C-alpha cells in the first residue's frame, strides 16, 4: 500500500461500472475530465476485464495513447498506430490448459456457463443462450464450438464463468481454495467468476506500467467498482472505489467516488488530478474510503 503523493501522474481506470454503465455510453463530464488530464500530460490507462480490442473504441474516444490492460492484467497491448489494427502485445500470461479444462468442469458442476477468452478471441459452447448478448457487449462475434473443454489444447488468457447474480461471490472462496496456487480467481461482475494464471491482477499490470513510465505508485490513481479492481486500488497511492463496490474494495480505497450515474469519475479526476490536494476538501460527494484512516 503506497502513501499518496501529489501531483497524480498516472490514472488506471476500470471501464464497466466505473466509466460506462450498461448502455456503454461515455458521459460528457467523464470524457471531458479525462481529455483534460491527457492534455496536462497525465498518463491514462484503461484496466479492464475485457479483451483489449473491446476496450480500444473507448480509449480512442478518450484520446488515449497508453497501453490497455485487458483480461484483469493477463494481456496488455499498446494502442495501435495510425494505420489502425491491433496494437503490439506487451505482456501475456495465460492460464495452463489442464487448469483451464478443470475450471470448465468445476464451474459447470456448480451451475455456471463457462466461456473462454484467448487473445482477441472469445469462444462459447454451442447452444449457450447468452451468445448474442455477450457478442454485443464485447462488440465482436463469439466463436461457437461443440465441446468447449475439448477445444482447450493450449493455455488460454482466461476462463469466464457466468452464473446467476450473486452466485460468483457465493462460490469465490470455494474456487480460490480449490484452485489455490494454480489459478487466480476473481469476481468482475455480479454474474462473472473469472479464472486467470497465478499472479495475474490489474494491480500487477498497473505497477509494471508505472515502472515503465517512471512513475511511482504513490503518484498513481486507480479507480474501480468490483473485486477484480481490489489489487490495483490497494496498491495505488490514490485508490478510489465506486460506491457500488463490495465492502472489501471500499475498505482498501483511500476515497469512495460519487455514483456513476452522477459521473462520479469526473468529479474524482477534477478534484484529485486537475485540482490537486487543495480542492479535495471542496468536493463534498468524495468521501474517505477505509484506507484513508490507515495512512
């Protein structure tokens, strides 16, 4: 846990639930605040559970040029050049094939519908009724296969298991115990239980990029709304949780942002990044998180 320092020079921002709601629209105040931060020379990185190419359209609308952290940190890609296409892969740590197959069996036995995400591909079993919805969410078409477990012959970026709302959190402790030392397990959405290679987290990838940029974690702000954001919020000097975040995430944060419906991310950036320390006292909606009293 880094002590906070100003000025803030790096922003690591979750996407879904932090910058955009279910309609996937970037609201004007959030977009303007991020554009202003970029204009001032602040590095801005999207850190998401999505594949990087799915987050790329949002990054382009925000004027970002820094790498995208995808799949909870399992895959990091540079933004593409002027010619477009897919940016250079900077880091990839996939989950072992045998462990991936076991997560498919384990989650199915407990009422989940597992999918595979690998590089810029997502693979779903034939007959899954969520195929169209998930394709629309990611902005690309799913690959449909007859036997998902048999399809996994090589390590994959991650396994995502979809369940009824609340089931992922209910099964998280059991999954972490069963796959201890073989997979990282996290919750990225009330319906999503995710399995990644050991050591993978948004926090680790944010720290690696901060080192690459020559920016200390003390001058980094990380903001998110789910358990998959816990590590980066805890590690950053300025950890910010959305008010919808689980209690453990809010406890790890230095601040709790106003709601997404009120474009809370914009208020955080205006107060802490564009205004600096002096303006924090003037933002009534920005309240201390659990970590504020421990630093």
